[in-house]
C-alpha cells in the first residue's frame, strides 16, 4: 500500500494489527461512502470483531470513550500530528427507549449483523483497503473514475489509484448500499420507522444526506420521516442545531430546507421559517415572490464552508416579516420587521443554545441588513461607524445575497464595498483627539454630557473637519459653552 494521508495510514495500521491478531476488521460508515463517491473523508472509522477489552490491550494509547457501546479511540503521534481513530466492535443493539442510545448492547462476531443497526444503506458499507495493491485515495482529480454522477461539482474530488471496479471489489455490502449509491437514493436499513425511532436525529440526517449528495429519499423512508417528524422534539436542541448548521454550511442549503419543508420537519424545528410561506412582498422591490421564496434564493447562494453566523443570519434576516405583514393603501408593508426579527432571532438563538458570540453576530446581521439602503446618503462619520460593525465582511455578504435574491441591483453593494475597501482602518477607527482628561483640564465637570461632547468631537474628526486636539477643544467650547 502506498502512503496516502496520515489519517488513512493510521486506520490501515490499526486494521493490520487487528487482522494479525486474528480479528476481522474493516473501514466502515461514512468514509467508505465518501471514497466511493470520490470525496475526501473527514475521518476514518474501523469496525472489528475484537471486543473493547481486546482493543484497549492491543494498542499502546487508547481511550475508552464509549466502551459501553463498544467504541474505543486508538491514538497515534503527538502534538499537531496526533491522530485518533474510532474503533467500534461489531454489535447488535437492543431497544432504544430514550430515542438516542440502545438499552442493551450485545457484541457479535458478524459484520453482517453489525451493519443492520446503522442508519442508511449508503452508510452501511464496509471496505477492506488491504485487499489488492495500489490503493491511494488522496490524489486530486476533477474527473475521478469512481465519482458518482450525483456529486456536486463544488467540492474537492479524489481519485482512488485503483479502478472503480477494483475499489468496489474491496467493498463488503450486506445492505444494498452500492446499488443505492449508484441510483442516488437515501434508504433506511431495514424498517425505516424502527431506524428513526432508535435515534430521531436520523430524521434530519436523511434530509441532510439527500441534500448534500443531491440524492432522492426512498419513498418508504420519506414516508417514515414525514410520519415521525414530531418525534424530532425528543432530540436535544444542540444536536438539532448542529444538523441544521451543517445543512446551511455544506453548500446545499436550499434543497436541504426545501426537503425540511416537504417532510414536515421545518414546521417542527423552525416554525418561524415555515410561516414565511405565502407571505407576499411588494413586487416592485421583490419580483421573486413571497418571503419563503426570497429566503430560499438567499440560501442557494451560501457557499460551502461559510461562517455559521452568516448562514443563520441569511436564514433569519427576514424572520420578522410574517408577524408584521400588512397591506397599506400604497403597498405591502412590514413596519418594524427588523426590530421584531431581532427579538425572534434572539429567542431562536436561545432555543438552540448558540454561544454568546454567535448570537451577537447573528442578531447584528438581522438588525443591520436594512441599513445598506441608506449608505449612499450617510454622512462620512455615519458611514465610517457603519464600517466598524464587527464582522463587516459578513454584513456585506448578506447584503449582496439579499439584493441578488430580489431586484438583483448591486449599485448600493458596490458603493459600500468600494468605500469600505478604500478606507484604511486608521481612518475608520482614528486615535481620539481628546478624552475626558482633556475635558476636565479645560474646566468641564465630569458627567453625562461628556459622552455627547466626545461623540461630537469624533463626528467632526470622522468628517475630516478637525484634525488636532486644539481644534477639538475649540469645537467643544463652541458647542458646549461653560456657564
């Protein structure tokens, strides 16, 4: 075997060690699926007949992170080269009374029995990378022979140094996963209702995988998702948040949210977004259609790997429109939708337990997305203060997507972007000409008026009408005469 990546090499060494001890062992799950699709796996998991006790004894550095469920982390290296590989014992699970973890785990020597507990057929494949020679999964190639026709072109593609036929020959398929990969189908293993009731997060995962790979959901699996969608409330809000964030940031946000709506999951996890459907907008500003269509057009523009705050800001920027909709004599209006949207966004961020920093950025995106319309008429000082918004690049990106999802006029975006790029940081945030110390020295008593004085001076400094401390004090004496 030629060397591939450190993660792949580490997994292969673990397989070799397990096999030498007489244990059955394979690469399993998502890494096999991704290799067959010509994608770079995020990590490599190993499935084996060896029990956790055997694995813990066999390798010098291990962590029994989930030994109760047959999972051990095997570690290699130090510092930046530290690599952990998850090694799971073949098992058969009992009932899942909490909808998350099996009540009982029974180890088995059968790989065929082990894969029956997994979620979808495309994730139930096993791979013997030691079978044959010449396998190196990490050679960049934009036309990999092993890549699926269903794969989006925006993600890195990888070419096994092995023909597609040889790679498939190394796959052990007990669940029909290869056929579903070829057909572009997300299908639950066995009874879909049982699979989803074992772990209700799989309801969201079915949607995410279908959107990520541009696959269809098998009709029986789709029907089970729709029927069981209310069960999603049994899943922790953090896990739901993380799945939704992946949908928003994997480069396929629009089809993901269309599927969420189609399966009934959207109304369960984000009813505020579901209420956007059918909420009309003034056609002179929004020829694209209602608030839901507008939001989908924004989601379609989210690039793979974008900041989660930008993604959620795009999703929620108009969340205040449905409750503020009214038909005025002149046109449809959404009076106060920004303020209402900020309040609703805050509640959604609390519900999904976003961090304080994430919440602050998401709410700022909602709060400021309408300010761009005033930018060409802003005073220089106001525009520079606008540029001071934290993560201003995300505000710019949201405004651009907002325009392209509506009237497609980028004149204001171009004006703001060009002004922003042409204004040095020291001009946006200049060193203050005076502080409270200079005001006290000039004979002013400390008090609430100090803030107004300093703001007036900074305004003039940003406008370029004053540039020295003496000029600043002269301005203060003119505007705030001492009695």
